[in-house]
C-alpha cells in the first residue's frame, strides 16, 4: 500500500476544508476512480463535476489516465482556470 499526496488548489481548498491530505492506495486506479473515492470519503460530490481538473506529478491529467501508486507521488485537483 502506498500513500498519495492529494492537493487541492484555489476554491477547492475552501470547499474541501484542507490544502492537502494523504490517501492510502493499494492498486493502480484512474483519476476518475480517485475522484469517486475522494468524493465519497470527503462527502464532496463537487469533485465529480467534469470541470474539476487534475494533475499527476505536475502534469495535466484526464479522468481516464492511470495513477500507479508505486510511481506517482502527488495528485492535484483544481477548478478551471480563467484569464484574459
């Protein structure tokens, strides 16, 4: 079993009521599966919204990207970024 560092940015920090947490994972899973587990455990269905983006070890990730807990150290979640 490995621990992933889960980081929340911007408005998600306030919604989740934390900046980061450690999450125990015993097998590879997709970003979507991680979102589902976190949403259930933290009782935050907001994580399941399509607009919530993710990064695996600082690289943007899609919901179907695989997280290998033996190689991945951090998964970050953030709301869409706007600018102009």
